[in-house]
C-alpha cells in the first residue's frame, strides 16, 4: 500500500517505482564493492550475487532465468568450440534477445508504465557477445588484429565466477554502460591503471566525480518532469496536431525529441555515478599538469555534444557512447574487408543490428535505417566543406552551419519513430512534415555523386597528413 501511494505521488506505476528504487540502489551497492574483503574471488561473488538480487527485486525471479540462457550459451561456446565461439554466441545471444523482444513487446509495456527485464537483457547480451569474441581473438595472430582487438582479447578462459561477476555486476547491469571483460578483471584484481604503483600514483578518489554525476542526474530529471507534460507523445494522435501549420508541427517534433532525451540523460547519469563510485569508471590520467583523473569508461552520453552536434557523424560518439563503441568494434570494423575502406553497407548493417538489438518495432527499424542515411548525408556536407579553399572562409563557415542545422533537423525528425514505435504513427508523424527529414539526406547523398570535391584539394590534404 505504501508503494502504491509513493508511485501515485510521483506519477508512475508500482513496477516502475520498484525498478527506480533498485536502480538507485546500484550506487550504494557499487560503493560497498570497495569494502568487500577476501580478494578478487569474493569481489566476483559479490558482483554476481548483488546483481542477481537487484534483478530479482526489480523484475522478479524469471529475470535471472532469462539472463542465464545467453550467459550459459556463451560460456559453453567458449569451452566447446573456441575457433567459432564469437559467431556462435552472437547468433544465440542475439537470437534469444530477439525472441524476448517479440514475446514481451516491451516497448508497448514501457509506454503504458510497465517494466520488464529486457532492458537489462540487452546490456547483458552485448557483454556475453564481446567476451566470447575477445576469447576467440585470443587464438588469432596478433599482427592481423586491430588495436582494439589487441587490447581486449582474452588469452585464457575466464573462470565461471569471474564470468558471472562480469555479466551481473550491478553498476551497469540495468542500463549500461557496457565494458570489456579484460577491464573488469584488471579492476577487480587491482592491475593495469588500477594498480597502486603505476607511475607512483594510486587510483583517484571517485567521490567528487560521483557527486557531479548525481547533480547532473537531478538536473536532467527536473527538466524532463517540467517538459514532458507540455510535449506528450500522445499529441501526435491528437486532431489538434493535424490542424497546425508545417512549422509548428516541425517545432513540436523537435521539442518532443528534445524532451524525451532528458529521461535517458537521467538514467545514464545514475549509471555513471554507480560505475564511478565503484572505481571501475576510472580510465586513466590526463596529460595536463597536474594530471587529472578521467572517468570515460562510465560516461554514456555527452549532453552538450548531442544537443550542439555540428555533424551527424559525431552523434554515435556522444549518445549511448559505450554501445556505439561496442557496435564499432564488434560489428562495423569486422565487416570491413582487409585492404578495403568501409562504405555505406557497413554503416547500414551496423545500424540494422542496433535496431534489432533495441527491438523489432517498425519505429526502431525506421529510426536506425534513417540514421544511417542521415549520417551519409552529413558526410556529404563535410566532404564539400573540406574541399573549400582557405580563401573562401565564409562559404566554409556557411557549410559548417548548414551541417549543424541539418543534424538538428534530421535527428529530431528521425527520433519520432524511436519514441512512438508503431509503423502507422511513425509514418503519420513523418508525413505531417512532408518527409522532410528523409528527403533532404537522400538528396544530399545523390548530389554528392554529382558535385564531387576537387581531387587536387583532397590529394593535398593527404600529403599534409
């Protein structure tokens, strides 16, 4: 009864309130990891048990049964068939996730105030796949590997307790960020950048960065709660919306996308605080004098970077950063044939995997395919911008502004599909502004094949590099 009154007071369902309380609890639970006695084995056990317990409290007993399926499938693949364990785990874990997406149709439940464990399963799926692929990379010749592969590959099989601790470590279990098995092991064992003797430095205090992340979370939630009543998604089905003129509808699409993003900023800020306070978020020291600690491993979003992005190309580096990094290392780069440059196929395939990972709603598929086209259009503007000689500085600045305005327009147009999910609502919203965010990128891509940058300018740039 007390939970019901609390939920009613803040305007959410009991299920969502229970999730939020468990989600907030990841911060003290992550802090207590630092105090666990008994060395790495005890810390692995604490990470696994605390993550499983919070999952049980947030989603129920069935959630941990769902998590066991991809975890055990991935570990079995590593034990039984190392030469292909990465591919096998990718197919099995992603396939199981897709099955859960279809069965639970979580997007509809979340829109109506429900919650289930598929969000946590999404994070777990990426961890399981990356661990198997890195173990697969451990038997390949080092000279044929990319830098990321060399850094993250696993030469020996993690023990079961190490593997379970990595998969269920509560700091990132609910909503990310995703991190590598090798980093998790070094953090737990106090090696690498976490060693007390590295360059005479000890790992830095996490408390200042944790407080900053919590203040950011409070600001994001406050702004979201202020904006969401003014720009609800239900407005897209309101007859009043259709009576508005073109510019007002386009402005509303921008504001609805802008509003929705603050919810994600809040969630990722809480996760950031949780990862930082545990110490895992530490990623090294700056080159400044005096050196300052970096917490990049915990960072999943650059808020100003997203809202003021000068190009669509940089958005994956600013939004859901660790998942974007995962997609680059485990999908995009691995589709590039040796000796060849990446093209639109690799970009489209990566965005399609991202769409399927989020769920099989038409809105997701349309958003991520649209985002591939959006990035390609932005690249076209950038190539023209780079070809402008220094003597035409004003034209160059104009193209920079054009890319910024283009990114602002197409991003908020595209993300309507991500929010409303259904095919009918997505097409209706896109059609209400005459598909402007789809047409402009396609026109830019076509123009880029006609208006090509001058070859001498490109050659000169190469020489300078």
